[in-house]
């Protein structure tokens, strides 16, 4: 036969016995409530982490869009230098200033890009190296720099498309 002495209320002879029994029941209930609250906190922490990741991706995409716009303008500046190369009527300082502006803008883009974007930063560094070789007498460094800049722009487009796709996935899976 099963011993049911636990459920036998005759074991509660004093108020303290009843109070102890009620404390045990409330303790079990409190444990359940605590576990539910822990799970809720865990879900909120995970939601916060996901939101921060989404924000980081959106910021990265914004940086890529600015870099694309800046680098496109610098590509136009290189085209201008290539088109005006060897023409009379321009001071050497004009070419040097334009070249310096291009290098400065590319360096700024390099500083803003995340380190994971080596497919963008490598051709940009090579473009800067070529532009620094430009001395006003040889067109070859400009042509090389333009090629590297073109590669970097294509890599920026690819990275931006990847960010856009990740953002679409984020929106599709959001609650």
C-alpha cells in the first residue's frame, strides 16, 4: 500500500507546520515563475543582439553607398586627368591638386571601410600607389589607377548587393 502520510493533514499540528508547508508550495511556484522570467530575459537579450547586428549591417551598407559615390567622383577625376594629359593651357599644379584630392578621398574611403572588405581595400591601395607614382610626365600610372579603381567600384557594388540581400532576409524573417 502507498504511504499517503504526506497528504495527511494530521501531520500539521501547529501553525508553523502549516506555514512551512505553504512556504514550500510558494517556493515551487516561485521557481516556475523565475524560470519563465529567465527565458523571457534570454529572448530579449537575443532580440537585442539581433537588432544590433541589423543596425551594424545597415550602417555598413550606408558606408558602402557613400564610398561608391565618392569613388565614382574620383573615377571621373581620373578620367579628367587622362583626357587633359598632355594638353597645353593647364598648370602642373592643377594636375597635382586634382591628383592629391583623388588620393585623399580614396584614403578616406579606405579608413571608413571595414577590415573585412579586402576585396575593396586591396585595389584601392594599389590605386593610391599608382597615383603617387604620377609625376605629370607619364600617363601609365593614371591608367593603372583607373583600372584598380574600377575593380574597387565593382567590389563595392557586390558588397552593397550582399548587404541588401541580408537586409531583405532580415525583413522577411522579422516578426
